[in-house]
C-alpha cells in the first residue's frame, strides 16, 4: 500500500479524477462514426454541417461521460433543477438560432435586402442571446449574483456590440485584396471538397495563412446555402435576385469578436468592477482598427480575438483563489441527475473543436492510401 505524502511537495499536482465510465463509448463511438461518414462521402449535402455538428456534440457528450465528468459528489451541487423548467428557455434559444440562420440564408439567397436584414438579423441573434441567458439562469449559474438581465453590464455590452457591428455586416461587397482572396480560398474548400490542402486558382496551393478563418468561412457557406460551384456565387442575379454571400463569410468573424469582447469584459469586471469592464468593452468595440477588422473576413480577427480571449482567461485565473472549484449544477431527468459545471463548457468546447479535425485527418489519410 502506498504511503501518504510526507509533505505538500510530495502531493499530486492535481487531485485524482472520477473513475472512467465505459458507457460513454455508447455515445462517443456512434457520434464519431456518423461525423466521419458525413465527411468521407463524396456528395456534399445541405444538411451535412448541422448533422455533423449534432454528431460531434453527441460524441463529445459521450467523451465527457467516459472520463466520469458527470459523477461529481452531491455536496458540490449548488442547485438542482428539474428538466421541465428548461423547456421555455431552450425553446427561446432554439427559435433564436433557427431565426438567425434563416435570416442569414434569406440574405445569402437574395430574398431579403440589406435594410430588412439590418433589422431582422440582430433581432434574431439577440433572441438567441436572451434564450442562452435564460438557460443559464434556470440552471442556477447566476444564483450567487441574482441580478435581472436588463441590469447586467455584460448584457448591455453584448447588445451594444451587436448593434454596432452586425446590422450592415454583410451588406457591402468584399474588400480587395484580402477578403476576396481568402473568400475564394474558402469557396475552393467546398468546390474541391478538400479541407486540408488549401488552393487558390491563380497561385495553386495556398498554405501561407492559418486555416481557422478559411474553415469558419467554408462552414458558414455550407450552412447558409452559398452557391460555391465555379461561377455560381452570384448566379442568383440571373434569377432576378441580388444575393449577399458576404453575410456568410463575415458572420463567423462577428461571433469571435463578440466572444472576445465579452470575455475581456468578464476579466476586467472581476478585477476592477463591472462599470470598468463595460466602458472598456465599449471603447474596444469602437476603436477604428478593431472595428474595421471586425467587419472583414481576414485572418487578423480570428487571431487577435482568440489571443484576447486567452489573455482574459489568464487574468481571470490570476485573480481566482487556487482552492476554488467550479460550481456544479444538476439537472434532474426523472430518477437521473445530470451534473454540469464550467468544466463541461471548456473541455467540451475543446473536444468539439478537436474531434472534427481528427475525423478530417483520418479521411485525408484514407484517401491518400486508396
């Protein structure tokens, strides 16, 4: 039997985790297989991206169960909520998500023009935001700080950022040289059905930039129905419509900009107060360089936004006591209790980003051997 450590220096760096749960493989394996098949088949289906996202989410849920992350002790639970109370918040969130995708799709197809989109896209997106807040509030995330939504500085920052950046985001043409260049590379991903080896027709292989921006653009194009066949991007003009595919390629940049600004607000608010965080977020959003790259689909904002988000997380970590553990919230589903915490959000997001890359690399390996 191993003896207990004699001093703090001999103690493990991290405490032992929960035991593994083999039952998680029942979700993880089918989810990965479905995602892999959707990536491996030659035809590109319109439902491919959302179906693949659902499959990856199922696989991620299985992975989190496999590592025993849902088995935290009951004494750590801050609040237990029956599943029935989530029906309305989830319905609002799903409605906002579907409405946002629908408005963007109508804009890409040229069915809606710039002015209706300037009103409908922000309204639909803010409905999604409110639905997400309601889900978190019902879960008990704000139990320790019960402030109404309209009194939350973070919500006002999200609202102001959305109203500043989103209304006319896709209602002007791509700017030379980089938006048109990177947009064409992203279109080639779908036209060639190759997500690994980037290509630009005028210069053959295009490996000079990180791939994140191109993947985001290509995923948005596929989801929103952009016609990516050669000569098809603006082919709706022949049908009497004025398409705006700019919405598809720029919307992911807006999302990473918003997330980075909110995380910086959370970090500053935690250290210096909510008012300082709000004012700092507004100043950042209205800075000319930040404002400009937030409206352009280039590699600049995906890099700067993720770096800013990482800096915000470091600031939060530096001012969090080392002994503090993430709060655990339970969702009661019949006799079962699903225990959730910030761990699932962070690790789950990392796994959801990693699994598609693993699948696409396996697909590329299988193609190279065939």
